[in-house]
């Protein structure tokens, strides 16, 4: 994990849990099958008492629990019904980091990811994965690499028109031309899940956020039909009863490392008085998830009854990855650096204190540092649903 403290060992499990999971999701999840094989070999070594990582604390006090987490997460990833294949030359340009970002976005939607190096894998391995993958993502390899060119040719020979494709540049010295390869896939009847990501400068935080959003777009596209089936599977009376839980309407706005984000939220509830705090549930496949980690700051904007339709409509619009969420919207800047919606009934400046995993959502406990009401007599907009098994 990317975690550093004065402790040599993992004696504070609560402090390291979030980083432990984040590292797995970003870097280890796409290699779940290899990870399971490696852990099987570890099991043959007998009673392992300590694992000394290359970085992060030494695993000793919670070793069995953390190993069990890796086993469970990897089994779930390896057995995913729907898989996206990511191909790139991992040691070329920024390919490894860009691929990790897009993989994290895909995994948010519950879709599995498997990653293969175009320059070292054999053709049979490349085609086997492509044959069972619902989506294919390619990071442009160097145009002069013979092995990578042969690998891409093998992909073109096996892709099916029911698959979806996504391409991104790696910002090496000699990327394979993206437009030429894109046209070849489109001519074969393969559809794009997201617009090709082109880089004109070295990647920054906004670039990685863009790739993550692109991966999420592909994952959501692939699971749409499955989610519709799940919605229809619940008992009609139960879903109608659950839908009678009403809630307010809010817009979360945030800014982190130069990247802005926003989402419409309704699952918000006050949770504490000292300090003033509340909980908010955020679906795992929301792009804003990466901007709402422990310690991150944001603004909770309260929408006003009878005066919220324009804001609601704007923030429900589906945008291309990387698009400006706040274009055409009046905003101010909060003390914590995040946008405040000028037309909101009220706003609160908040910080994420802790998170809890709840199936397909993250439940965030947040504290409030500051806030203001623009119309003292205004009422919070309320949403009443007819059913409770989808938004």
C-alpha cells in the first residue's frame, strides 16, 4: 500500500484499511488470476508469520485477515461474468499508470479486468482473452515494436462486432497512430465505448480522472442489460414499499488536484450532533468516487423546492469523460476550494471522515465545517420514488 507512518508493523488496521484496498483496486485487481496462482504457491510454504512488502508497513498483526481479503477480492474478480481486456506495452511511456486508471474505472461497475502486455505475451494468450472479453481497451504501443504490432494484428483477426473498444495514447516517444487503429476496429463493426483519449502533454491528475471516467463508461455500457434484469427481479410489493422512503435533493460538488466533480445525491441523512455530521451513499460506479476518499473535502448544496429543475437537469446530463461539469452554471468558491452552486438553497463545507462498503454503494460519514442558507424561509426539495430498486 502507499502508506507511511512511524509504525513498522500493521498494528493499526483501521488506519491502513483504505490504502490497502485502494492499492489492490488500482494495481492488483487487473491481475487477479496471476495473484491467485502466486498465493497458492505462498500457501505451500507453510506457516508464514510475516510479509515484508516493498513499501507500506510489514504485515504481521493482521496477516491472516489481509491475506483473506486478497483471496476473496481476487476470486470475485477472476469469476466476474463480464470481463474487459486491457492491452498495452506496460514499460512504454505512461502506459502502466494510464492502464491502472482505466482499469479502476471499469472495476467500479462490477466488471472484471484482465491486463496483458502486448510486447511479452504470446499470441495465443492474447487471442484467448480477447475471445471471452466483452470489451477491449488498448494503450497505444510504440509503432516500431514488432511484437506489439503482431499482437494488435492478432486482435483485429478475432474481434467480434458485439464487443466494444476503447483506445488511449500512452505519451511515449513513438505511439502507434490512434486514428488508423480506431478506423480498423470500426470497419470491423466494433463500437466505441468512449472517445479515444489523446495526450498532448504528460499525464496529470485530470488525465487519470479522465481515464477512470472512460473505464466507468465502458463498464456501465456492458452491465446495462444485466442491471435491467436485476431491477425487474424484485418482488413488486417490496420494491414499492422501499420506494416510499423519501429523501431530499442535493448536489455534491468537489475539487481535488485541479479536478472538479459533481453529482446529484438524495441518500443523505444527518448522523451526529457532536461533531455535526451526516452520511451520504455514493454508488461505486460514480466518477466522483475517486474525489471522495477519506480526508477529501467537498460542498453539499441543498436544492430548493420549486426551484431545482434546471440544476437537476444539468447535473443529470451524461457527459463525455473529461467534460466540464460546471459549464453554464453559476458558482462561487468555498473556503475549502470546492464550487458552491449560487442558486442552491443552502450549502455546507464538508470533509469525508470514514467510509463503509455497502454492496453496490459506499457509505460516507462526513463532518461539516461551515455553511449558510440563502433563503431562511425556503424548503428543501424532496424526492418521492414509486419503487426502491433503482434511482
